[in-house]
C-alpha cells in the first residue's frame, strides 16, 4: 500500500514536471529542447545565474524539488492541488485496505469457522442480582441461575466482566450469559474479552436485559451472540442453550468408573419441570433415570417426546406425574440408552400443564425457589 502511495505522489510530481516543460517550451525563444529531457542540460539550466533584467520576471526558470520550473502562479496552484489529491487518494486506499484486513481477521476467528470442541457443562453468568423469569408453567417463576442448574449445568455467577476474565484462567465455559444492566459497556467489554481469549470463540454467548435487542448490530468478534430483552421465559432459555448440549463432555457416573452419561444433576424443588422441557425442546433421544432414596423411575425420550415412563407403582402419564412430585434426589440422562417399548406418547409441556392444574385443584401450589 505504501508503494501505491509513493507511485501516486511521483505521478503528481511528474505532472508538475511536464507542466513546467510545456510552459518552458511555449515561452522560450531560443530553447528547442526541454531542459528536463537531458540531465546535463537540466543541471546547467538550473544552475545558470539569473540576469538582473529577468530576476523579476515570473516566467523565469526556477526549480521545485530539483526540477526546473517555469510556471505562473495559477499553474503552480493546479499542480500542487493535483499532488495533494494524489496523496489523499493514497491515504484512502490505505485506510480501506486496513479495514478490509481487519474484517478478514474477524471472519477467520468467527465461531462458525471454528470446529466445536467438547466442553464441560459449565456456565458463567455475569450478573449483579438474580434474574427472575417466567417458568414453563403459567404463573410460576424461577431464577435464571436455577433454571440452568436444574438441567445439569454448573453455574458460576460473577458481578462484572473483569471477574469473568479472571475465571477464564480456571476454565472456558460452554455458555456465557451477561446481564447488560451490570454495565452500559458490557457488550463491548465481552467482545474485547473474546478477542483476547480465543477459546471463547466456541462458547455460546447471550446477553439479556438488552434495550431493543432486535436493533442490536452484531459485535465484531461475536457475530452469533444472542440478545434478549428484559422479559423472557425459561422455555426460551432452554431452547436457546439446548444446542450446546451436543458439545458437552460425557460425565462419569459416581461409583461406576466405566459408565458415562450425557448430563447429570440434583433434583431440587420441582426442578424436574425444567429438565423435561429441556429434553423436549432439544428433541433429545435417550433415557432419563431418576433416583431418590431408591430408584424412583425412568422416562424414555424419542426426538423430545416421552414414549415410555415407569415407576415402581405407575406407568405412562401417571408415572411421569409421580416422578414430577420428587423434591430431591439425582437424575442422569443417557443419550446412548433407550427403551424400545412404548406405553405412552406425551408432550412434556402438556404433562406439566396437567400436573400444575392437578396441584392447584388439590390446594397445593407449585413453587420454584
């Protein structure tokens, strides 16, 4: 690019020289050959003493940057403007090339260009306070933190982007959620964070409490980030993070060194409602095993639909309703296991709505902490 600029400047100078020559030819009486055309003549022409009678003549030969110059004021201004235009054009070309180079670097580092690596089921939330959202059950609310914990993710909450940066020394999360109320510049700070920590290109990033999310322009290093407003439900969150499930490292079962599962976690205060929705929205196929003080039951999923459910007492929909009443215990989801036998074909959402209705009729409320 610098070469282009120099060429443009030299071109301007050449134009100046040729203008000088043409003026010299038109006004000189005795010179038939331009002094620019011969090096020796040029030197003699430029070094010749100025006769007193012609010293005040504006058309008398002078030099400009070593070039014999015989031009009037108007010609000089035109040539100088041409040189300035050449220099400005060179600067514009340099600027455009630099911007294009920056865009190509971003494109090379964009998430869609990077192969996904397996990650831990780890989430960093940048938030100064709990975000309360609508649960999948009408009239029931849950914190964003608990919603993500309920489906088996480990959630670490920090108060600002700087604290999240420190956590990156410990590990790279599968998901990074950022509350824009923490700092008006939170989105730019996270974009800068990603630029300086390349493993984050494979992290799913979402922002919430965004003012007019539909108008947000993609950030340079986060072209695929998701933007959410102040109001959203747990179903929206689970649908959003469900694709990350494909890249979560299988976990080894406690007490069973050779056996792994896709996802595991603890059942806490009706948390199974979120687990069932998560598997439905992700159209998962596999076996959900639930344990309390003893084996509580199993639910088989086929492309997100419940096709088999059983406890020690019930089968089908009644078994699912019984399982939903669990308030503690553990769950494991095995993506490589399934029960081919079917005893039902249920939507998780329909079962949850029916269960909530039953709880209301019996005078028991569905609560989330």
